[in-house]
């Protein structure tokens, strides 16, 4: 799977984990104890988000490739 959605990755002291947000896919987030684990988990969650949207007949945003939300 080729992930082209932008990911925002940061360390959360509260959760004691790396958090990954995918702004172009509402509600799409993941975490992990390492940076690599968080990104791998986010890749799985992105695919699940897309699969669920397809099953529900919802539109899937095209990746823009640049942060457009700041």
C-alpha cells in the first residue's frame, strides 16, 4: 500500500507515546511506543479508514501532499 496522506507525528507526554494524526481523513489517528510503530499503526488505520468509507459509500479525499490545515 502506498500512503500519500500527510501525517502529523508528535510525542505526547500525557499518553507516553507518539501520536499520529491524518488531517485529511477526519478522526484518523494512531499511536505507538516508537516513532516507527506509530507510523506503521497509522498506515494500517488509514487503510481501515478508506475501507470503511468505501463500505459506507462515503467519499474518500484525495491526498493533497501539503499541510493545508495550519
